[in-house]
């Protein structure tokens, strides 16, 4: 390989350092630069500079998404909040990140009309929001009839880079009378956690 070819190859693999206002005036296609003020690695595609990556994501960017699904029936016979098996864990990349948690609980039912299902979203061992209160409760007594759905979108600020678990808790509105979700295990409930750059 001649000296000219070697220099051309070196120009392609070694990015230049500049700012967003001092980018090369006559870039060649495939040229890479690092802009110090934007903290971005960019490449010239022949007509414009395109960002390849950014070490510091812009506020509001989605950094990661974690999802969990559950089809097994969850039964609650106590009026005390009890953990279900619907949970998701996420390890934030930054303590300034926010976590958007989205929950959809399906197939809600109960033993008698005068009972409903209470639902909470917990972070670790602490409740951060109640999103279902006596769901499907109606006056009087009777047998099971139809299924209901409940859900929440909650923006949390855990301020940590440690693994964080979000869990759906449930309770019957009447002790010793059951309230359930994923009735007969024929529906699917979901929980999704998204890390949003702060």
C-alpha cells in the first residue's frame, strides 16, 4: 500500500476533534469527527453530518426498556396488600434518570358482587401509587359475571443506579372473599419499565 493510500485509510479510521462550529469545511464521505461541545461522534454521509453516538444522551431519551408478562391467575383473599407475581426489575444507568412504569392488569374478577380488587404499584417494599380501588365491585351479592381491566402509567424518580424492582400488589376489598386477576389464566397482564434520561 502506497503512502497516499495509507493516509487515506488513516483519515477514515481516525476521527478528528472539533466543535459543532469548527467542523471540516470540505469533509469527505465517511469522515468521522468528535464534537467536543455536543459530546457526539459524527460521520459525513456525503451531504450531511450524522450522529453515530452520544456519550451523554439528551434529556427525555429512552435508555432502556424492560418488560414482564404474566398469565397465571393471581388470587387475593386478604384486605392487606399482597405482592403478586407481576413484577419487573431495571438497573438505571444514571441516578438522574426517571423510570416510566406502565402496567396493564387484565381479567379482574371477584367471588361475589359486593367485593372488588384493590391494586397498587410498589417500588421495592414501598407503595408509590394505588391505581385500582374496589375494581368490579357492585352492590348486592351474586356470582362471577365478567372480567375488567385496570392499569397505570407512573413516572418515578428512584435516584439510584442499583437494581430496582416494581411489583403489582393486590388485595380483596373484603377479608376471606377472593378477588383475582388473570381470571382462569386466560388473559395476560403486563408491566414495562422504561429508563428516561434526566
